[in-house]
C-alpha cells in the first residue's frame, strides 16, 4: 500500500536532506554569540546551512583573534 499526498517518500526524503543541511543548534548559538562579540549581528541568520555557518564561525573567530592581538 502506497501513501499518497503530502507525506509521500519523496517529500520525506526532501525534508530529511533539508534538515541535514541546516546548521545545528550548537552552531547557531556559537554564531550568534560570535556575531554579537564582533559587532556584526548581520552575520547571524537562523536559516543558514551547516557549511555556511561553519564558514562564518571560522571567519568571526579569526577576526576576533586578530582584534584581540592589538
């Protein structure tokens, strides 16, 4: 028996892939804290992918480290 409608297998797989690509809660909390510390609140966005969040976290950490070296 196959289920028809909005809960078919393709929709389920699409949702699973989407959730796998979203940033994690830990990444979100860290990115929010770092963006506030660096006075760049626009760097935080709840809808970022995990890869984009990781990239922004790395950039903000480097920027904060550079600012603290002065």
